[in-house]
C-alpha cells in the first residue's frame, strides 16, 4: 500500500538490501496475519507504520484462500511463531469445513 503519490515501488525495492528485504517481507507476513485475524485493518497498519511503503504478504483487500493461509503458516513456522500458526490453523480448519459443506 502506497502512502505517497510520488512513491516509486520498483526504485524502493531495488534499494533494499537482502536483510532489509527479509525484514520487510517478514513484517508483511505479520501485517497480513493481523488483517486475517481481525486484529487490525490495513489502514491502521499503514498509519501505525508511517513509512513510505507498507508490505503485505497479499493484497489486504483479498479474501485469503486455504493455500494462502498454508503459505503464511509456513513462514510463521520458519519465524518460530508457533502461537500465530496455531491461531491460523484454527482459522484454516474452519474455512476448510465451510468449503467442504459447499
């Protein structure tokens, strides 16, 4: 999500070092977790971070698929965020149950 009309995403991404990109990507996973779990809205996250560019794992306006949730859980496992994984796992099971009923 872009906070600045003159912001150039490709220039920003090109300027990131690998460590900075990894940190930004990780924050994007956390931001998306907050949205999926209803902790915060995308607007709240953008306002709180106050940076030129805010990363999200996926578009904040999209409804996550089961595959999206699985992928986010994989990253959270890599980050050793097991409680967050557990929370997403419960959501995953609920969504899967709903999808199986259709």
